[in-house]
């Protein structure tokens, strides 16, 4: 009888441990999905600002039509990648796709803002100034949200990879989640050369 009670107690403890592990992983997964939802809100805000920026700039930069078209194309690609990522936050392939598309969009926006410096009338335009401030604010919010998301993903991935959770994670369908990393070109990563 004592052996049967001991076995029953052992099974109960093991079941509680598995349930606790499962619930902990669900909580961590929900945290990083919520963090991605915050990124998604800011990205949509950013995508909504870009057509306004292009319309404002279009009249001044008649000779920069190619740059403006590239930004619109990059915006549409990033929007599509964000929609795909929002359907399954944490999917490593979707996160890489989104990061790549966002890198292209950021590069295009940087070109527009740099070119706008060459047009004094555009630089002085109140609408352009307001849109630039909105974009800068949104970029900062995206960066903070991306940091929270990446922190959540790292916590989740660590929790599912440590023993003993690793024994149950795959069985319950808890796969690795992908980070949303900023993809920069090699030129952007290179240290600036300074000479005196």
C-alpha cells in the first residue's frame, strides 16, 4: 500500500511539474506575442505616414522620382512582410523577412530625408517638418517595441531550451521563436573612418 501511495504521489508531482512547465511556456509565448503586437501597431503607423511623406516631397523632388518609387515599393513589401509576421509572431522565417523588408524601407526613407536637405523650400515646409518628427518618434517607438519583443523571445527560447522543459517543449508544440533583428548593410556596419 505504501508503495502504491508513493507511486501515486510521484505521478502527481510529475504531473504538476509538467503542467507548471507547460503553463510557464504559454505565458512566455503570450508575452512575446503581445510585444510583437506593439511592434505591429507602430509599424502600421509608420506605413500610414510614408504615403503622406512621399506626397509632400513629390512636388519638390521632381528629379528624384526613382527614389520616391523605390520607397513606395519598399513600403508595400514591408507592409506585406509585417502582415505575414503578425499572423505568426515568432516564426523565424517571417521575422527574417520582416527585418529584411524593414531594412530596405529604412534605407529608402534615409535617402529621402537626406535628399530633402538639398531642397531649402522643402526643408522649411511645415508639413515636411511635422512628418519627419512623426517618423522619428515612430522609429523610436518601433525600436523600443522591438527590444521588448526580442527580450520576450529570448526569455521564451531560454525557458524552452533548459532542462527539464526541453523534454516537454517539442512534445507540446513549443518551437523556437525568431528575433526581430535590424539588418544593416556591410557599409552601415563598418566603423567610420576619421582623419584629422
